[in-house]
C-alpha cells in the first residue's frame, strides 16, 4: 500500500465534500475551481499554518502528532471511524519510513475449536466468522447453506468481497447489491489502514481493482465505515428471498476476527425461509435401512 498517496487522497476527498457554510465559514461567492473547502480554510479550522497542512495533505506524515490529527479531523468533520482511519494511515506512513519495518501480526487461517463449537451450537440462525480481509474462516451449517455459491471453489478461502465483485451470481443473490458493495469496500479501506503491510490484503485489493470496474470506482472514494449491525436482502436459490438483520461481534484470537450472525423477524416470511433452510441442512440421527 502507498501510505503517502492514501493520506493525500483521503484528506482531499474529505475536504471536497464540505462547504464553507457547513463548517461556519463565510462564503464570499464566486465559483470555486474545485468543490469543497480550500486548504487555507482547513488550516484555519484546524489551528495550524497553511504550509503545515499542505505538507500533511501531500502525504508527509513526519512529525504529525495525535493532536494535529485530531485538529484536522475536527476541521474536516470526520466521524470516529474516519478519525481512527486517519490515525492508522499516519502510523503506517511513519512505520514505512523507519529503517526496520514493523512486521504485520500473523493472521489466523483457522478459528479455535471452541469458536467452531459455538458456531455449531447456533442451530437456528446462520453464523460465521470472518477476518478483516473478509475471508470466511468458519461457519455453521446454515451459513454455509445460505451463502453456498461463495463456497463453490474448494481450493480457495471464501471471501465476501471476491464473491460480490467477481462472481456474476452475486448480482442476483444480493438484492441490494450496490449497498453491499459500498459496505464491503468501506470495510476493506479500514483494514488497509490497520494492516498496511498485509501482503494478502494488498493482493486482494489489487485483484479486485484489476478485474472489477465497480470496485475501482468505490475504492477511489476513500469511504470508511464500520458495519456492526445492518440488514441484508438476499435471494437464495432454494428458499427464495430473505430479509435478515445481522450483528457482528469481535472474537478473541486474532486481529479483525468477527462473528456475524443473521436473524429474521419472528413470524415473517424470512423466518419461515430460514426454518426451511435449517430443515434442509439438518442430518437425521437415524437413517432408514
């Protein structure tokens, strides 16, 4: 990952979405050559010199303190996720210029047996464990059945982003494809800040950017958002359309691991569909001879 470029593009994109009126500055009229605040206005709001802010926006993170990052974050109206991402980008840029580059922490490729037991015990809802790269490291039977097309390639770890952007079947599976695409790209953007030296993550982003024009467009927006709760509308090939709520919970054992469980509103058609899915995945204790 190019940390200098990431800082530059992230700050530029956040600056472009604001107007003087939104941040309490006078607008003296006249058409601006580019949308958004001027660098001078951001520097004024952040309480720093124009020269220092320009240097920062160009990607030079040397000497940038947490206080400066927080001041710029307030000036650009960054939310907590965006502020944390900016901190991550600056940290990564400074690590990258040191004589000895910090090693990325090892990523687990499997989950602990106790976590798999927890998944298996969740017999009435689809549940899975994913990492920051959106690789699926463990599932219960219902999750594997719900997302069955993603598991078609047995030689590769299932990955939500690769499935959504590179598998044509995802267009009919995700009824809100654009919303899901926005969500996944925003999550990957966060992860590239947290783990800038993760080679597999870099390879994944490169693969998606090379093969998917929609991914390239969304990646260039530099949006970052956490998604711990939300709604998914899916069309399963057997049980039909389902509308599910999801909850994502952090899992001990590695950076970025989350357990994601999907539930349907009790008494709804989606709840009936999930029950049918569960019936299809259950294995009878005794088989007729």
